[in-house]
C-alpha cells in the first residue's frame, strides 16, 4: 500500500449540488495532509473520511473564486474545536498566491467574537486559531518538508481572474499534479510532465448552448474535454482524472452527459482516464489505483 494518496473531496462548481460539493482535494503524503482549496462541504467530506479537520497540516489555495474558498472559515474554525473532529493546537498554515494574507486577516476580523467567546468559554488555545500565511507571486517551490515538495505554477483562468495557480506535489519519487481552474495552458503541460496522477478541471456545453454569450464566457475560462485530451496526450500521466466538472445547461438544453464528455476527450487522448466524483481516491504507488466511496 502506498502512503501517497489523493482524495477528491468536492468535484463540483458553484452549483450547490448535494452530489458534487465545492472544489477541494485532500493530499496525504507520508505523515502530512494537504488540502487544496476549501470549497463548499470540504469539512463534511473530511468527516466522512474520518480525517480530523484539525489534522490538515497545510491549506493550499489556487485562486480566490468563492467556490474554492467558501469552506475556508469552516476548516479553520471547526478544526480548532476540542472534539475529535477538530483538535488543532498549532497555527492554521495557509499557502496561496497574493491575496491569501488579506483573506485570512479579514476572516480573523469577521470571526473575532467567536474566537473571543471560545477562548473564554471553552479555554481553547489561541495557538490553534492563529494563522500562518505564506504568499507567493511566481512559479516555484512553496513548501518542502519530510520528503514532500510542493511547487506552484501559474495557469490561465482568464484575463482578469488573476492570480491563479496549479500545484505539483512530489513525494517518494511520485508526482501528483493539479491544474486548478484554467483554460488550455502550456504551463500545465510543462509542470505536468512525469506526473503519475494528473487531476484536471473540465467544462463543456452542448453545441446549441454555445451560441449564448454568457456560456461562451464561462467556457472561455475553462478547458473543454477535447483540450483536456490535448493536455493529457502531451503529459502522458499514469492516470488522468477530472475534477471541477462544469456541465453547462439551460432550461431548454440539458447538460452534456459524462459519456459525451469522455467521447470528446477520446478525440485527442487514448490513455487512462477517470471522471472524478466526490470521495474518489487515488493511491499513487508503482501504479495509480482508484477507489470509490460514494454509493453508485
Ligand atoms: Zn475559478
Ligand atoms: Zn472554480
């Protein structure tokens, strides 16, 4: 069994769907646990996995769209509680592109009264609710400890949606790469080279819906299945997996099916591929194996 595991906690988008929670991914490497983004429901998924919220060593952020950060106060505050699902005693460590410090400082202000009350009432240690935030503004290593190296790389989520970064996590000679939200981008290919697991976002609308300007705008911020296939074909991961699954629809036009999305990928990529779902996990060893936890 490998001690390098990736679990998709939420594979959704801003839609408040009970099937696909907000974007968030758990990465376990040796004795360390990383959370990439904290979309809606991340704490619920951690609870389902019996991973104490306070056990997260590092919170990584990709960008500041609210669907990726709305559960951040919950991870931070609930992870501090004394119950078995909390128990964080040391500062909440956050690493993200420029903006992370402002976000956390404002959360500290927003929840000031709760923190005061809990310190007075529950005698929770102040050290456990303190934050330790590191910001970066370029490609490169952002964390290195106990054999785990985290490298941030800029992606292209749109002309004004900046900053936005993906992550490459290396451990024990294995590599997991996360695209974050991006349109087709050479940097994902560059940093995706040699990936055992490549987790990529995807977005699709049926052709009849593509006539609408707002749909074109959304698709323009993401990667179509056809273009994801081009990324996978150039990086050749042992396994490619989709998360942040954008399936656009309107009242008249239904969303594309998973089969339609896969069929479009197959025009450009013939290698191993999984359509991600919440609580799907991947063990990264000599091979990459997938496990589902959601009832089908
Ligand atoms: Zn986004
Ligand atoms: Zn997003």
